């Protein structure tokens, strides 16, 4: 399994990532809009008996639901992300958002690692540059000394 995919499932299924997927897909809104009519009727009955569910509570419920509805599979170096949902469009949106979140997370991690390596290399380059400058000064000093010694010897 390629190193980049080792942690794919953990990255995608982290709670903060699932919250981000709910936010980015607008799932709180589309959940109600795309709900099957029978389920909307049930939601209406529950709301009339117990009151409307707050957006925050619904968001939290949707995150919990995503934990069991998003499937991540890594096989032979291939990442497959799928989602089960009551409508195909939302399932597709969720799977794509989960895949994209993984790609973004990996990109950020790789860039951070690259920047750290670059910083280390720049530090080494600075040290080497300083050492070369010191050696150049010493060489100039030795050349001047020899030139002075040769002048004095004449």
C-alpha cells in the first residue's frame, strides 16, 4: 500500500473532517430538501410533537450518521470512497467531498513536510555559506601574508 494511502480511512473518518464535510456539502439544508416524502412527513409529525430540531443538533446527528454511511477502501494502491444515502445525488456529493477532504489534508501535510525540509536545508546552506566565507577570509589572509613575506624577503 503506498504511504500516502496508509492513513486515508483515519483522516477521512475523523470527526472534525466529517463536520467539515457536512458544512461543505450543505448537508443540513439538502438533508431536508432531498428527504423522501414519507420521511419528511415523519419529520413533520416529530417536530409538531417535540418541537423543531436545532440546526446544531441536526448537524451533530448527520456527522454521526456519516460515520456509518461513508465507506473508505484502499486496495492495491487505489483509494475508493463511497457513501450510502437515501438519494444518489447526496451520496455522490458526500463521497466526492470525503475524497476531496483527503486530498486537501494530504496536500497540506506534504507541503508542511516539504517546508520543514526546505527550512532545514536553508539552515545547512547558511551554515555552509558562513564556513566558506570564513575559509575564504583565511585563504586571503594567508595569501596576503605570503605576499608580504616575499616582499620582505627581497
